[in-house]
C-alpha cells in the first residue's frame, strides 16, 4: 500500500460517505381508505389498557382487603374514564396534525 493515497479515490469515497450519511427521503405512504386505522387502533389500545389496569388493580386490592367487588368496580370505572381521557387527547393531537397537513397542502 502506498503512503500517498489516490486523491480521486478519496474524493469518490467522501462523496459515497456523504450520500450514505444523508438522511433518506421519506416517502409518504398513502393508505387509501384505511388511512385513519392507525390512530383508531391506538385509541382502542389506550382505552383497553386503562380498563385492564383498573381491573387488575381492583382485583389485587379486593383480594388484599377482602371487599370483593368494591375495588374492581370502582377502579374499572376509573380506568375507563382515564382511557377515554387519553383517547380524547389522542384524537385532538391527530386532528391538529391533519389540520396542519391540510393547511400546508393548501398553501403549496
């Protein structure tokens, strides 16, 4: 191997490195009529997670305290309310995002 590398090869290598390190362009994926399925499933998961946490905590507290249906009912309702609250926040964020995209598309 020679002590002085070929400048043309170094330049070509530098260009390849820059191209590889450049952030790739992201293609917008058009999901067609199923475009809103992602946020909808996210909201379903948020609701069921809130309810599941309420049920699990309620069952644990009921078995610990011996007050059979009390904590399951109360914490399931609280979990449902928390899930609905998070769903509403997600819906608002999704609406804000789609409004911004529509405005950007309109201004182009």
